[in-house]
């Protein structure tokens, strides 16, 4: 976290120095394009949506078993699945509609960066953590977002803010208490992970001077896909047990309340923060330099 704040501070200082000789805010803000740096934090209460198991023991394929809806619901009744996501991204955006005297303004933003995803599963019946995994900051991620603004007057407006992001990669730091290594066996695991997240908020806005405030409801959706392979090798005879566990998870909730702030610090430099709170948490903050 300290490194993230340091990056944002250094970028803020650099852009403030660059901005001293720029034109007025109205002349330059977002006329051509903008670049920036952002940090996001998300925490989700997840549930299992689908699960399939494929086993091969000592060369014998035991087939694939897909759990039924009833079995999935039963698992969800006694397990807590938590996913947290941290991202650091570079951003670039461009106004798509920004005509003088128009009440409408639309801009699009592309984000590229790295993500850290931590996932844990807790068994309430056994009162123990079944598994925990942490990717570290090594998953590539990208995102695409839009700001669609209708300005009733200089102070009041309405903002529709859709955003989509995705992260994908392999996770190596895994603690698996539900699949212990048998005696006289060695074990290797392979864990491939992908997550797709979409958030849409409809916010009323109030602007006063260099500060704009936003508030309103939001809708979100997250889908995580897991491909987990366990290979256990008997050290005496070389027989191999291979277990393939493929699962999908979704958030238990999909609605939140949103507040946001936009502050035009200097002529070309804008700070923003967006928070969505409900059953889950979404925080996105960053800095834009407008050309």
C-alpha cells in the first residue's frame, strides 16, 4: 500500500510542476486526451456457481462429474468464499463527445496494469479454512470504461458510468487444506485463474468551483473461473493420481450505493475517487493529466 501511495504522490508532484505554465481549466481540460494512474480495491462475498471434478488414478480415467444445482446450493450453505482484488493501472482516455454549448459529454478510458487476487474458502461446519491462494501483483489486467454525462445546468447533472475489467493468469502461492498429500506421495499443483468484472452506476452530480460530487445506485457483476489441477506421485511405484477441479464463482449480491469525488487540482490535473458499498466493496481512485 505504501508503494502505491508513493507512486500516486510522485505522479501528482510531477504533473503539478508540468501544469504551472498551462492554459486555464476551461481551455485545456480533456479537450484532446488524458493519461493517468489509478489504484483499485475490490472485496467480494462469493458463491459457487458450477463445479466439475475429473479424476485419473494410476492411468485409469474415472470420468468427469458435474455437481447438480442442489449439490452446489448445499456447498454454498456452509462455505464462505471471499475474493479481494487490488490493481494498479495506467489509464488513457479520449473525449468522444464534447461539443461547446452541448449538454452531453461522453469520454472513454482504457486501463492496462497488474492485479493481485487473493481467494479464500472457509468451511463453517468444520470451522476451518479449506483453501487460500494469493497471486501477488503478477496478473495482467485491462479495463474499458465510459462516462456519459448530461448537464442540466452548470451545477447539476447526471452521470452514467459503465466499466468493465478482466484479469487472467496463474497462481502459485496456494494453501490447500482440503486435499492433503498422502503419505509417501509428492504433490504438484497448477492453478489457472481468470476474473471478469462489470460495474454500472447512475449518479447525480453537483459541481461547485473545482469540485464535483456524485451519488447514486450501482449494479455490478463478477464471474471468476478456476482451473485447478493436483498431481500426486507415489514415490515407491511411480503411480500418479491426477485430480482436475474446474469451478466458477459469482458474487452473492449485485447492487451497491455509490459516492464519488472529482477535484480539478490545477488547470490540467484532476484527482478522482469512486466508492461503491453494499454487500461488497469497490474503491477506485487516481489522477488524470488532461491535454
